[in-house]
C-alpha cells in the first residue's frame, strides 16, 4: 500500500490519490520518515502548515463566491456548471417574491437544479434557453414536470417548441426584475442574449464566450452575422456590464467585463472570420473579403 508522506497532516487522506504537495511513497518509508529522520520531522509540520494555509484560502474563496452570488442581497444569482459539455446554467431570482428564472438548463443536471431551487424556497417561473444547443439536450421539459407553473421560452427564430416564443425587445419579468431579450444570431438563427439591466449583467449564450465565440460552420452559422450581432447588441452595452457565456472551454474565467472588449476586441472572432475567408482590420473598419 502506498501513502503520501504528509498523510497524517493532510485532509486529502485518500489511498492511491496523488496530492499536490508530495508524491506517494510506501507506508514503511513513510513511517521511517516520521520516526527516524530528523529532517523529515522538521519538514512535515511545514507541510501541514502549508496545507492548512491553502484550506483557509479556499474557505475565503468560497465565502467571496457566496457573496458574489447574491447571498444576503436583494437578488439571488447562481452560476452552475455541467461538466460533460462545460455548459453554464444561471439561476436568477427575486428573494422577496421568490420568483426565479433558470437560463440554459441541461437535462443531466435537472435533479441538481431542482434541489437548489427547492432548497432556496424559490418558485421557478421560467426555464429559458439562449438557443438550441447542439452539444446537449435542454432540461426545460423535465423541469416543467417538477414545477407545474414553470413556462419554457426560446427564440421564435429557432423553430423549437416552447410555451413562449421570444423576439427582439421582449421582456421576461420575475419579481421586481426583468430580462431584456436581444436577438444575436450568427451561431444559430435563434440565438438570444438576455440582459439584466438592474444588475448590469448579460447572458450571451454561444454568441460570445470567454475569448471566443460559437462555431459558424454548421446549424445555420454565419460569421458575418455573428460579427454584427456581437458588435451591435453586446459590445454596445455599457463598459461596466458583466458578460456570462453559455460555455467556457479555456479555463481562463467564468465571466468577462464589456470593458475588456477594447483589449481583446477582435480575438473572439478571429477563428470564424478566417474560416469563412474574412479577415479583420483595425478598429472602425470591420471585416473585409480577401
């Protein structure tokens, strides 16, 4: 049997799992290090202090994320991840009326989402999608079974079944808040961005990701349309707005500020513009055919 040399001081006391502090060694060797080697007697407490410090940092991080998620504030916000397709779902709610909206639910995570909504004592009013996803099945149908008063919503241009067919300028209200619907086609014809002006947030779906964008080489994709959608409907938002994508494949961040479009202005569209033989030009000149 193998064990980590710091196992007696570590919270990751799991056989066969490598921790980030030390490589595993044999149990006999570990005992020798603990009893006979003076150097190890000095090093092991240092390792324990290092682990405790990291645990405190993680605890502080989670506390910060809880505050960021709207805890003890006048709104509820949760960013939820489905790990198979790296899809983000977003739960928004008014804590006074308990009305809630879930954006881009995934069928595999319906039990988790249902539990969160019920644990928070919320009433799920809408389960909505930013577009018809090609990489996963939406969970709106199963959520409606769990919450009989819940209604589904999607863009009318998507040609998908839903209780509410949305178009540019529509509003979805929940409690004292509302989401504005902005049509942002390009990845698909039915792509929508939901803007929460009260909290300076926008949920961009696949139209704009973190330093990237949705593909345009299938399912109604068009790079020129996507370019215009991003620049006229998303980048036109105030610089202090926070953008939340439907996916993040980079691992860089879970959100991005509109202000950062100045630094990375053309990077999200480089891939699709090159694929369709468009090249980008300096600011103000837009794409041009080769």
